C-alpha cells in the first residue's frame, strides 16, 4: 500500500513560527520612588515566554540594598571554590569588604548547572584609591574589568550601589523565582528573556549586562558590534563575555559617566538620526546632532534593537532608528512600564492611563523625583 502524501502547502500561521532574535524585555518604574516587589516583573515575562528559548533570563533591581547604599554591591559567579579564593584575595587587596555572603536562591529543577553565586558589599581601600588618583567609580570599574578579563572562573556580573543584577540560564520567570526576587523591593525593575542566535547560552551571557549603576537589557542583534567594540576598547573596556549586548553597556558608561553626555545626547549617538533627518532640524539642533554623529560615529549602534537602560534614579527605553524591534510604553499614576509586548504591561497594570509605541530613535526617559531614591 502506497504511503499517504500530504499536500498541505499553506504557509505557517502566526504562532507556528519562532522568531530568531525574538527576546523579551520588560521594565517597571515608580516616578515617586515607591518600592514594590519583583513579583509583577516576574509575571510580566510569562506572556512573552515564547520569545525566549530557555538559554538566558535575568533582572536588574534598583533600591534593593538601602542598608548598604554607600557601598558597591559586587555580584559574582564562580566556577568553584578555588576560583572564589583567588578572587577574594584580589578583592581583599583592593577593597574594604563590609560583608560577603552567598546570594540566596531557591532549588528549582528548571535551573541547572549553577555556579557559585556570591555578593560582596565593598568600598575601595583608602590608600589604594588615593594612590590610583582615580574616582571611586573608575577604580571599581577597572577592578571589575581585571577580574573578568584575568581571573579564570570568576565573573563579576553586577557592581553598582544599591542595585543588583540577577541572571541565569533558564526562562526568565524561573530565574526570578530562583533568585527569590519576589522577596526584594525596588523602585525600578528591568527584565530580559533571551533567544541567543550567534552566541552560546551561558550564565554570564544572560542579560542584564551591568557596570557600576548602568544596566542594559536588549532585544535584537548588533551588526556594528566589531566597530563598536574596537572603538570602546581603546578606553580601557574589555569585551570578554561572548555577546554583542555587552558593548552597549560600555558605550552607555563611556558616554554618560566619562564623557558627561546627557541621556538625550547618548540616545542621539547610539540611535543617531539620518543625515537627511538632521538637515530638517532647526540650525542650533543641527549643529549639535552633526557634532555628535561626527565625533562619536564609531558608537552608532546599527541593526535591529530595542533596549532599556537602567541607572540610578531612572531608566531610558530606546528603539533603533528604523524601529525594527517592538517596544510599547504604558503609564498609570506614578508608574511607567516598558515591554516588548502590550500583554506584558497588562499583566502588571490592566487599567492603564496611557499606552503608546515610541518612534524609532526616540528615547523614553523616566526619572524618579529628586531625592526619592
């Protein structure tokens, strides 16, 4: 008997095709600086489950360490205890360590192959800081770079004050529960579900990427990675983490902290407007945009992307200038939400006052009121 032949040639329907580089991002911030648990941000990732593939999920939370707000919170992955001992020797030489501990986690069957996960509340050792003639932020940034580039089996994945990144290999909703983020309270949460296409899924490669108080979650693919990396590494940064998103974090740190640009100016570098767009601007604005495009041309990020930048006291959401990745913004009272999909926002707040999609290259900047954080 001849086998039956199927002649179903219809194209695949929505929901039957997985989108490479899909990824999922989400964020929630209180303009009043009001703190809220991580339960909502974890739940926001559930309707976007299929935008990830289980090879990376993570969160950043701001305002979670008020008792240690003047200290840098270093979150570190270790391959084993020998790596931990080596790193702790380095930390002890360079910092006063107020507290060190294992980061609390839950045992979950969905999260496997866990490294050792520690955190340290530190401040640069006085004599070493004085001898370096660096600011405390620059001292910490250089130490983090040295650990990640030179100490095998140790990776500092968060280094800001009164904030922390939490990430793992797994779906984001599982990662959030793994780290017990429902027990933390923050005025700003960001989240990411990863769908890696060009780089391996590993604990360090999950988002957010963080340096000092800056953190990045990113949906997309950076075609300008090599050009961006070669330029930024001239200023002491080292891209060692096997993913293109890492370089965006360093670009933000360089432009905002080292160059002193505003958030709007930084957005005009990363997602620079076309020359034809600039020509239609008022003359004074033209001159400024031309200056930024010329001086920082190697930091233009090309390719499809939507990113959320977290920083002390606020966040910035930004699309590529062609808006090739989705981004929606919701507002309710003092709360502002950003996500890849409206469904994620509706989970956190069903009754929104406002919902909109920003234009390509148009930054959405939200700051907590002065002193609230």
